[in-house]
C-alpha cells in the first residue's frame, strides 16, 4: 500500500478514518462514562475531523480514475458516516473489483 497510487491513498485513508473513529469513540467513552474527562475528545475530535474530510476528498478524487459509477461513489461517501464503515466499504470494493488499479498505474 502506497500513498502514490489512487488505490493506495484510498485504502490508507479508509483505514485512518476507521482508526480515528475508534479513538473518538474511546474518548467519548472516557468523557461520558468513566472519568468525565474531555482530553480524549479534545485530541481525537480534530484528528477525526481532519481525516474525515481527507477521506471525503480522496473518495471524490477516486471516482474518475477507477471509473466508479454514481452508486459506488455515494456508497463510498456514505461509508464515512458510521464507525468503521470505510473499512467495510474498502473490503467490499476490493472484492467486487472496484479498487483495481488502472492499467497505467500497475507498472
């Protein structure tokens, strides 16, 4: 997985978005359930926000090179909403051939 290819960027940001979701959920758990301390949310909130926006942008930029139809694009964008949805979408897209490298990038 490399950041220099369309598929690599998408996969890295899909994973990063899921990890940032986990951090934010953990921070919210500690804030509201365990110790009523906001530090986890203050740290992971902005990180998740940044990675969320980056994932949306890379998903939009992935549509054209990988020849995604509107349905695949919308599913990709919607996958960023539920926790860990980006990983589920990435696995589905891989299994269905929607994350196949374009011929020019396979060199």
